[in-house]
C-alpha cells in the first residue's frame, strides 16, 4: 500500500511523524507522504519539521517517506503562489484539498489547484468535466479516498476519470492509526467506486510513479 495523503499532530492528525511512519511500516506499507493541512501561515513551519527528518525515519523503517503538504481552504486566487512557496520550502509532494461535498470549500478551488499543477487533487467532490479534462492536460492526479464523507463522490470521480483518461490515486487521508487501511480494503473501496481490477492496478501504479519521481 502507498498512501500519499496523511496527517500528523502538526495539523489535525493523532500521531507524531515517527509513530505514523512506524505504524505504516508494520502494516506493510511501501511508501507514505505526510501532508498536513497548510496555508500561507504555516508552510515553512510544517516543512521545516519534515524535510530531511522523514528520510531518516523512513530509512529506519524500510519505508519511503515524502515530505508534503495539503493546501487546505486556501482561497483559489492564492493557491498557485502557495504551491510555489511550498516547493521552495522543500515540499516533495503537493496535495490540494478539493471541493469535497462535506466541507465548505470555496468554489473554484479544484480549477485553481489544477492550474497550479499540484501533484494530487484530493477528494475533488462533484468535479466538473472541464476540470477533469484540464487535470489530464496538466498531469494532476485525482484522488479516490477511503475517508468517510469525502468518499461519497468517489463514483463520480472514477466515472469522469475513465471518460477523460485522468490519472487516479487511492489514498486513505489518514488521521489516526485505524485509518491506515490494508491494501485489500483500500482496493475494495476503489472497486466499489466502479474501478475494474486493471484500473485499480493502474491507480496503484500512479502512486508508485509519483514516489519514484521524487525518490528516484
């Protein structure tokens, strides 16, 4: 299992990075990205806690770990600048909190994130066909999530991804130990959204390719 969307006590998660990484390793994970909630106010602080440290913790647990952020409720017009700052501060992976139907995310967030060429648009809700087509053009992955609430629109995302050829990834959006689902269960969630076994395998490969791009 590769989970490229997780949280620690540095935002609203329950675990410090070392424990999150250790629990993921024991659960058989291959790679993990720590992507705490971020905006302009805390980007530098978050990444200063992670950059370099996660490499050591990952190596100690035979797990590849990426230092990232999830840009969250950032006003759409500020997302591009925020993403660029995150890269400058050492973010290896940038996730943007999409327009989930269970939170008051500002309209236009999906489009702004895709235009900013973030790596992953998380739980993008009832994303439009135009935005999915742009995600394909800009190389942005769309997330299928196992997280309660956000997962309600997985079927919609999967359907449009198939129609336009968008790249999907499967993430847990883990905040607590119990959120680190086994690979089999995560794949079941994806199949429940309408993916075939081949499409699930492709989504898993997309995650692996994101990790390889950073880690080599």
